[in-house]
C-alpha cells in the first residue's frame, strides 16, 4: 500500500511551495525477513528524475507477526513532507527505497491552474 489519497496539486505560478504533504505506506516482510535491519529511504523526485528532497531515512526492523504466527509482518509508516518547492509543472514521484532498491512509488502531478490565471488577468 502506498499513497496519501492525493493525485495532483495546481497553482497559478511556479516555483510553487506546498507547505505540507504526507506519504503513507505499509511495508510487508515475509517471516524470513523478520529480525534483520533494513535501510529505509523516502524520496521525492522531479519530472526529469532529479531528487527534489529526501523525505527521511532510517533503519527499520520487522517484528514477528504476533497475531498469526509464521505469517507476513507489516510496518505502517507516515512520512511528513514539507515545505517542498516544485520548480516546474510535471509529474513528481514519492519513492520508497529499502536497502537502495525501489519498493514502490506513487505519482503526484503538479500543474498550472489556467482558470485562476485567466481570472487574475481579467
């Protein structure tokens, strides 16, 4: 599971600063992955793949599933992002990396709100 229930942001001018965003994800580990340390990084990249910001980095370790023995373990995370500056319109990506390998990504489109531009020009 990866996301935050938002697909796009719109503004009348760039660069645009968003005061706050959040990345919500759930990581799942098999029983043989439990008890080992993993390096986690949450990263925001821009339309050309450039790193905009590192949302956070930490070491994580999965605990055994205490509800269903010998089943997958889950770890829910919320990464607070902000303030973040979007230099240009385009598709940005919030990426989840574990030990340097991308495990998932969710897109965030940042676009121009042409209706607000037209209203301001009247």
